[in-house]
């Protein structure tokens, strides 16, 4: 698979909002592998993004996942979801209602 990291960098540098998300149980493109390439993103706000606090994402009193956001980059890890996270309408409603963005990637 070819990396799309350069695309994320270009969109971030242009100032567009970017949402990166994956399911916590995604064995192929899960949080650990995604965060590894995200740490290598060349963006002037990268250090501040990783210094920002990771928060709990609660929906109706239940844990829906974890999130971190700084400037125009948001990263969401969705509780209970796997690789096919985008095929779940319930997950889509949760993510898109809380994070209205212009550009969205599931993995890179």
C-alpha cells in the first residue's frame, strides 16, 4: 500500500480541518499503527498536537472512544469498533455529529 501521509501534511498545512479515526479493535490500521505514522507528520503544530490532552468521548454517559485535537487536526479512537468502522451508521453519526470536518481519512 502506498502512503498518503504527504496528502495529510498538505491538507493540514493548507489549514483545512482533518479528522483521522479508527476503531480500537482494528488489527490492520488500528490506533498503534496510525499513531506511529501520525508522529512522523511534518506539520508546524505536530508537537503541540501530541502535547495536548487526550480526552474521553462520552455519549449519553457511555464511553464512545477517545479523542485528541489541536488546531485543525483531530484524532478519534472509536470504542467497540474494528476495521470496518466506516460501515457502521451508528459510528458515522457519532463521529460526524461531534467532528464536522471538510476532509476525512480513515487510515494512511
